[in-house]
């Protein structure tokens, strides 16, 4: 992390009050570095940015077809969703299709990311369930893969479980690296997370968006997943969330996914290129500004799309009375 | 901010997932640098770490005596409080003593920092008032100073208002610098915040704790404020908060105050020394770990006090199920 470079300033009045440093990698499908900031090969955990990659072996196994998952539900497998009612209902329906209940999910419960929904639940005295966990779609996909392959459903969160081993190998394959070179940690939702160089995460997204080099089953799975995310962007995040707005603003020309601790990966499907960002301190507040600025510098975003995404590009800092007292401004050049 | 150095690592499984860099300054009352990390003279906003300094002109004016503020209420003037019932009641009582209502406060409302209290309010459908704002004690002190000096009470948040001008000069005097060299921004609660070198913030805390060089009115005000904070540590923050625990763990031998955007200042009253910390990215999660480690390296904290503060010193990272999946570990040496 030592080579992290300045990405954004948090300005208040006449001073830069805080700064966010980090790394950016832009690659093509062969892994060739097209542009970068900081250390494009910094070792990071992909966190939830890996979810669209983890959905590939689920769809490639035939599980989505067999259990009749809808496009919304395939998108939800890739989601860090908001826990809005349609997300929770879609996850519950996936479990019904598997003949399971929400209790089969091994992710812990948490209140929805979507604050109005969380506040409403608190007012009504409703405790969150595992279905509200932002990862419930991913976990439902893991259960589907377990069912499809005859693996046990009780311990699918273990790193040694066939489902996790299959996902590890699928992510490694998309990233173009040996699976035993991926470092494993445990995510907020209890399952393994993948530690790999930032550039390899970008490469995996390039493969997801332009899967021409993959075998046909995998390539078709990638196409189904990208199509589902493009068609149902609300299901990958939610109403107030950047991932959803990025996909909407570009009419699906760009597909991206955030991960905890300041991670984002995005691809332009069909263009054999992708970008990955890591904010070194792990915070989210400058992440989307940096992603938008990087996409614009790469000319992957059009000026009118940039205008639509302006609230994410230059987020204001407001005080408790709503008055703007500062702003976040990116400060880097992709080279 | 360019000279920020590594202060803490956020570890997950086999990897350092994120890092926090920043600055530390340790000074004596004359401003001599005793130890540092990064750039001890980095320009920072003191944010709420200035509150105990801002209380000095209020107490020195005689307002706390005239209006009969209790020790708890003097501590509350220095607080970023939790919005627990006793905090809100103490603030409301200060306003009653001034012949004013909560509406006289110009800080915006927000739900209490104390989550159980905030959740209870949401369940009961109670909206937060300005009294719940973590700065309501500071604002009540500003109103007391306005009343005491015959200034208007309606616009006390303006940088040109006599109350703010008095506070600016008091903070500058304690920091040992000309008031026109302090940069002004606007805080979350609407009033001016003070931009100054980190080492000058530390120097001001040294003066607060060991006010021998100040004139007698100011020195007595400093002593009253330190006594109030030591006697009523709950009123400077709250039950689950580091500031309160630090003061309790040391029996009041160390007095410290956090500020937004990763700021902390602490002094050992009577020892003519103080420390100030800035986390460059502005986040709070590593701040208290860094402060505890720095205090221990300085031998200002005893081993048994370190043990009591261990939950703040090495905070675990847990997933939604409560399982520990990582931890925050400091990584610096004060030189």
C-alpha cells in the first residue's frame, strides 16, 4: 500500500481537510495495463466487487435455468443490495424455488442499507432477517450451486466446501491467475473473499464483459449475467446507490460493482477493457467520485452521462442544517 | 498532507486490506516539539477538539458562574455528546438558566450518536431536536457568552459575531499564534471551525492543562474546565465513547477530546505537555487505537490503563454474525 497516490481531496472552506489516496488499474482482457495510478498491482481484497464473477459458475452450472431464476434474481446474485422490499422478496423467492427458507442463508442479519427502509422497520419494531443482508442474493446463488451439484447446503460458507472451491477457481480463471495464488479472508457475510492484485480484478471484469476467450458455457454465463445487470440495475444495488445510477446513466454501456473497503470494478461489455479502483484507507465517500472521474478521463463516459452522475462526481459536504460547507474533489491523472 | 505516514493497518486474514496514515505532534507548553510522526505542523481543522478551548472564554467571562452552570454543564460545553437523556436534559437546563428555549440553538437537529437512544427514538416515532445535536452544550455556552456580554443571540453563529470573534482570539491565544493566521471553515453545527497547524492544537491543549503562563482569569477558567471534565467524563462524550473511557481509565490524569475528520487532542494536566493526532483520510476507526498507542509509547498511560483501553487499542473487525474476521493494528513509532 506504500505507493498509494492522491486520488481525492476533502475540502472545507479554505483548506483541504482530509485526503484519500489509492490505486487505479485499467487493463484489457489480456491483462495488459492501459493506464494506472498508484500501484495497479496492489494486493487487495475484491470483497463484493467479486460478486458478478462469483455468479458465473452458478449460471454456468445450469442452476439458474433449472431453478427458474428470473433476470432480476440473476442480478441480485451479483448485488450488494439495499434491502428494499423488492430485493428481499426476490431473495425469498429464490429460496422458495430451491425449496428452502431464509434460515438456510448463513449470512448474518443487518438492517437494510436503504435508510428509509431501515428507519421504517425500526419505527414498526421489525427486526432484520438474513434476507435483508445485502449479500442474500449471492448466498441464494451459492445454495443453488450446492443444490445443482449435490453438495451439502448446511456448511456452504466453509472455504473447503465444493461451492467455495468452485467459486475460487472460477474467479481465478477469470482473473487469469492460479487459484492457489489468491489469498483468502472472511467477508462480512461469512464466506471467503478473494485477495488478488488490483489489475487482476480489472482483468476478470474485462473477461466478464468480453468473454470471447472463455469456453462456451462460461462465456454464455457471463453474457446472461451482464444482460441481467443491464436490464435490472436496481437489483444490483438500489435506488440511491451509485452502481445502479452508473448503469442507468449509461443505458447499461458500463457495468460496475462496488466492494467494501473502497473497491470498485467496471467494464464496458464488448470493448475488452475494464478498470478497478482501491481507496487505500477503505472509505467509500470518495470512491464513486474517483470512479466517475477515471471513467471520464478514459472517455468511457460521455459528457452528458457525466452531468447525470455529477452528484456522485463532486459530492457536497453539508452540515446538519443542510448548508454546503465543503466538497470532495478528485485530484489525479490517469497515465 | 503529503508527508502523512503510516499509523495503522486494517488486517483481514493474511492481508493488510486498508491503511490509515496521518500525523502526530507531541509538544510542551512553549510549543517545543517533543516527538512526532508524519508532519507535526500539518494544517488541520481542529473541529470539535477545539471545544474545551472554546469553553475558556465562556467561563473566563463569568457566564458559567452568573447563570449557575453545574460542573456537568461546563463539561457539556466541551462535549461532542451522545444525545443520551442526561446530555439532552443538561443542555435544556442550560437554556432554561439563560431564559431561552432549545429553538435558540442554531445547530441543526440530528439523531443521537448513541445508537440505543437513537433506535429507541425511531421506534417511538420521536424526531430529534437541536438539543440532541452533539454540539448543543457548546452552542448553549455560546449563547451564555452572548448574554453575558450583551451581544445579540440571534446570529451568534456568524464568523463576525462578537462571540465567534472572542472564541477565535481565545483559541489563537492558547495556541500561541496570531488570530489572523487561523483559517476559518464552517462546522457541521454551523459555527466557525479553526484551521491551524497540528502542533499548535497540541500547544493549546498543553496550555489548557497547565495554564501557568495565562492571566489569572483565563488560568482559573482552564482549571474549572479541566476539573469539570475530570469529574463528569460522561458529559464530554457518553457511555460507549473513547473520550469518556480514556478519562475514566486514567482517573482523570489524562484529558482528551476528539474532533470530526480524525482529530484528537489530549493533555496531562499539570505536566505541561500535550499530544494531537490527525488521521489524514479523516476516518475515526483507527483514531483511538493510534491515540492509545501514542500515549503508551510516551509512557503517559500505565500498562494497567492500557489493558482497560484494549478494546479501543486493537479494535476487532467482526462480520454480521459477530465473528472476528480482522483487526486494526497500529504501526508507527513516535520519534
